[in-house]
C-alpha cells in the first residue's frame, strides 16, 4: 500500500520534499476548465438515417436539428416524399409503406412515396381529424361491434432540407369497407370500437401531386 501511494505522488510532480509537494499548485493544464461541449448545429445530423428523423417534422416543435444534408427540393418531379403521422394508430398498409393489392402496377416508383430516408425531399404529415361519415357497422358474437367511418385527414407538407412548410391539403379515407368474417378482440378491450378508414395510395398521390410533381427552379 505504501508503495502505491508513493508512486501516485511521484506522478503528480513531487520532488522528494513531501511538504513542498503537498503545497505545490496543480498544473494549469489540469485546473483550466475544459471547453463546454459545442452546441449541436445543423451539421450534427446532415441527413436522415431513418424514417423517425423525418417524422420529427410532424411534432409540435419540429425536429431539434434541421436535416440540411437532405437533397434540395429542386428540379423536375416526382420529388421523393415520406408519409408520416404522429397518431398512436399508424396509417394502414393500404396507404404506407406499400400500395394496396391491385395497385402495384400503377404505383409510382418506389423511391417517390416510400423513399430511402436520406433521399426524401418532402415530408407529408398526416393528421386524423376523427371526423367522417359512418360507412358500415360490423357486428360479431358476444355483442362485439365495430363501426367503420370514413376518415378525414389534414396533410401538412414540409421541405425536408429546411423544415419550411410548403402548404396543406385534406385527404378523405376510403368510403367503402366489407366486414370481415371474424375479428380478434383482446381481453379488456371495449366491446364497441370505431375504426377510421385511411385514404388509399391513389388518394395521397392526387392530393400531393402539386408538390410531388412540381418543377422547381
């Protein structure tokens, strides 16, 4: 133990006079405060690495860091756009990330509406207004009921590179639904439940065409 303590003292610059060693000031290099971490800048995250980076534009205060490494919203369309939502219930498969059955042949190139996050030029934030007409009522055994309503959705379009809001539009959900032969209800789930029908991919294509297909200088 004595040797270990002595070795430690020597590493601090002692000269053998233990009184002087104890009183010696700490070297300036140690006492000088280390610089505070640099404030995160836009260069900290130059481009999106996943869809969550882009979805941050849909939150109330937007992303903490602008994704300035995204490609600019410029040139001929179609401009890659990511459909995003902050709703607890994500958009169903008929809207994103894949086209619904039967639409594959007419769907746009995969990188237009379902792009590599780093290539997205636009972000379309989809918000369910929880309004819409009743489309159908599906009744099941044990008094389980599901009400399917045509959803109505506000869509805000942002430029991914700058976070600039480009405009808004509204999209209506499907207005038809065929009751399934059987459904699964989980223990504790309410016996009656309202489901909102999402827009189809063609409905999004039509609503977002003014931004996606625009020619930008």
